[in-house]
């Protein structure tokens, strides 16, 4: 009887045994890398918003010391405090309404709080020669749900301020 020889089963090479490991490694590492990317983007936006609002307050303070009122949106009344708030809005790159600021203004050591953007008064920024501290308390909603639990109410609260001495206007 003739014996038939079955061909030997080819041995699995190392390459064939390692097939798919790259996909598994990527599946394990990708969530961590994406999380880190989102954290970096979120913190980058937080710093950008903070710096932009600091710039806006500084520009508003520079405008305030001159005593001008030509930026008031209501050109009939030309109120100085509305012109200063408008300068802050113009310098905030559209972030003013998103951060919902409240004003804390200290004139010669006396502090006044202006909780909402509609509660302004004519003596809000002082008189000529007064030292005025203009502070905005702002909140910024965080972008990614990964970071929100790390902050109270899922928002980043910050304050920006500028100190000035009003010129003789």
C-alpha cells in the first residue's frame, strides 16, 4: 500500500502571529491621547479668553481716563459710562456677551458693584483726578465635558482689572 504523505502544515511566522496588535495598541492609547488633546485645547481657550478680556478692560480704562463720551451708542445723550462700556465691548473681540461680566468699580477706595450689564450709573467711573479700579468678574463655559467636572458649575470664573487715575477732563 502506498503511503501518501500529507504536506506539512506551514509554521506560523512571527509576523502572522503579530497581525492586529497595532490596532489593539491604537485602541488602548487613542482615548488617552484624545483626552490630553481636548484638555490642551480647552485650557488654551481659557487663557485666550482671559487675556482678551484683560486687554478689553485695559483699553476701556485707557479710554475712561480721557473723559471722552463719543463712543456712546446713543449719540443724543453722550453718556461717558456707556461710552466706556462700549469701548470694552469693542475691544473684547465679541466675547463680552459670552462671559457675562459684572463690574466692580472702586473710586478713591469706595467700592461699587454693578451686577448686570444694564445697571450703570453716571458716576460709575469717577470724576477728574479720582483713582479708579475697574474690575470685571467673568465666567466662561468650558467646551469639553471631560473638563467640566473639574470646575464649579462647569464654568471657569475669573477676574480682570485695570487701575487708572482720571485726567482733568
